[in-house]
C-alpha cells in the first residue's frame, strides 16, 4: 500500500464560536484526483486553508508525505510542493497574463526553470499564449480560471488544491477547465484536491469523493460507486432531495 501523499487527521478549526471543521479526516494518494463536495458553509474552503497553512487547527493534524505540516507557514508548505488556487482566483487584474505567470514562477526561485515552465504552460493553455500581453482583468471568467491554474503550476507542485473551479462559469467552460485539469494530470503526474458545491462534474473526473456538510465528512467513496448520485444526495442534504 502506498503512503498517502496528503493526510488530514481529525481536524478541528473554529472561527471564534463558529466551528467550521469538526473532526475531519481525509487522505489523498499520489496521483489521485479527490473532490470534496458540499453546500455553502460546509467547511470546504476552511479545509483547504488549514492544509495550506492559512488557518490554524485547534485539534488534529495535517501530514504531507508523512511530515507534520500542521503548524507550517503557507510559504514553507508551498515550497514542499503544495499549491492552492483560492476561491475567486485572486489574479492580479492590472498585470498582464505573462506577468501573473512570472509572479507564480518567482516562488519557484529558479528563473531558468520558470522560463521553461512558462513555455510548457503556453502549450497547454494556447489561449494564454494568445493573451500573454493582455491585462488579466480583461480575460473572461473561464480564461481567468485557466490563468489561476496555470499560475499555480509555475511553482512545479506535486499537489494542486483548487477551491471551486466551477464558480461563476458556464457549463461548457467548466467542462473545458476539467479537461485541462485531466491533461495537466496526464502530462505532469500531479495530484489534485478539488472543492466543488455540485457533484455534477466531479463524478466524471474524480477518483474519490468526500461529501462535507456541517464541518464533518458525511460520505467518502470511490466515484464509480456513487454514479447514480443517490448516496451523495443523502449525504449532502442529510435527506433525499432532487437537484444536487
Ligand atoms: P463556501 O462554498 O460558501 O465557500 P465552504 O464550504 O467553503 O463554503 P467555509 O467558507 O469553509 O465553507 O465556511 C465554513 C464555516 O465557517 C461557515 O459557517 C462560515 O460562515 C464560517 N467562516 C468561514 N470563514 C470565516 C471567517 N473568516 N470568520 C468567521 N467565520 C468564518
């Protein structure tokens, strides 16, 4: 059995009186695509923030390749091979597409390798090559999401965490984003952890799915065991309901 690349053990995170995570355990094996699905306020963003060093746990631990990173600083965790694409993308809208990518490369601390990476990325995202000198704020929502993902890859991560890549995008564009993620995985062998509010897309692309609600894992299974959507629906709402 391979050691999980990422392991979260019994994690508790609160904001003052608000308990956002209440004993969450999760693992991601090397090369897997794991999706965390859950409604608004389930704790998905908090989980990613806690893994990336942006939120402190009151209890529990986070382990990357067996090393305890629970009290690591975000920049140290990033240097260990973990890259976060935050909700809302957070690109620099007045900088050009190329400048946004270079900023991602700075974190890598290797200009030569960053140049190689930039070329490789432009092959993967031809639209970013076309738009290289555009201010990033003029890109469409889908293009901005592609840019945010491309920027995350500039640090040459082993694990990319993406918080709600579908947010605000038309279904066709969401499919394009997921196709690109599948291509990145095939080319670079990265491991993916993805948050989504809806399970519609992730069932097709994920290896395993966790349903998070009320700061707790309600369900965890391989995607092929969840294709009819019924178990996800029950876990997501806590009862049977249409339309997840
Ligand atoms: P969304 O899809 O809306 O981003 P989520 O599943 O990512 O939801 P979180 O954003 O992690 O959920 O929020 C989990 C809980 O923690 C919610 O009750 C939320 O209101 C609360 N929360 C999140 N961030 C903060 C904060 N900075 N201060 C106080 N409460 C917070």
